C-alpha cells in the first residue's frame, strides 16, 4: 500500500468538506425552489454545485453557516448561474466568480 502524505490527506479532507457543504446548500435551495427545480437541466445543477463549492472556499465557516440557502428562489439560482457565463477558467476569473457568488449569497441573506 503506498504511503499517503498528511498533506494529501488534508487536501482530500478539504475537498470532501467543500463538496459536502455545496451539496447541503444545493439540497436546501432545491427544497425551497420546489417544482421549478425541474426547469434546471443536469448541467445547470452541476454548475450550481461547482459555483457553490467555489463560494465556500471564499468565506469562513461562520459566514457560510449563516447563509439562508433555504430561502433562495429560482431567480436567485439564475443569478448565480449567470456568473459562469462571464468568466473564464483562469485563477483570477475563478476567484472573481467565487466572490460574485458570495456577494449574491450574502445579498440573499440580507433579504431575510
């Protein structure tokens, strides 16, 4: 069995935590959007999950836990998805997109 470094283990735990956090947020959003959720295709749902994961990396745990994902609407989801259309895949674009998604998520938090 090959040795796995602590760094690799830590990176994998970080990745799994990010994915799980994005999935939980996605489920809360899906539950609130209700029947309109069916209007999103599989690609859009995967994009939303990826964008939520990117946003998760941009904030601390306390901030993330205070975002009321259960209150996000169909239009909020569309706003988040639209961020993927105006950015590239380079590191600066990914960070900018993550920051924009966080801004949308936090503006949603201020509505409640």
